[in-house]
C-alpha cells in the first residue's frame, strides 16, 4: 500500500502583490475583427495639436420661449400637432 505524501503549501498566501483576475470573457475565438480604419482615424484625431469643432448653433433661451406661449396654452385638440409633418 502507498504511503500518504504530505505536502506543505503554507507559502501559497505569502505573495507580495495580489493578482487581479479578469472577470469578463476576454477575447473569444472567432471574435469580430477590429475596424482598423476607425482605429486609425481615432489615432489621427488624438494626435492632432488642434481639434477642429464644427460650428454649432446656440441653444435657445428657454425662459424667453416660455414667455411667448399664449395665455390659454396652444389650444390643441387630441392628436393635433402644432408642427404637422
């Protein structure tokens, strides 16, 4: 009969830094290939010194718009639209 072998694993918890283990699925076989054209464009934008922002119109002053409402509201019937398509 074989003798039981004793193993000393007391040093398992003696580590300098804890190891963090991924909790997500990570990269899966057959995963969709990255969009390299998009990645290149994003890198190009990130490396620019000055980023061009398109002209954006100013937001309306909502307090001023609220003051233009008629006293009795819009008087819309059920299903009626102020701006028909």
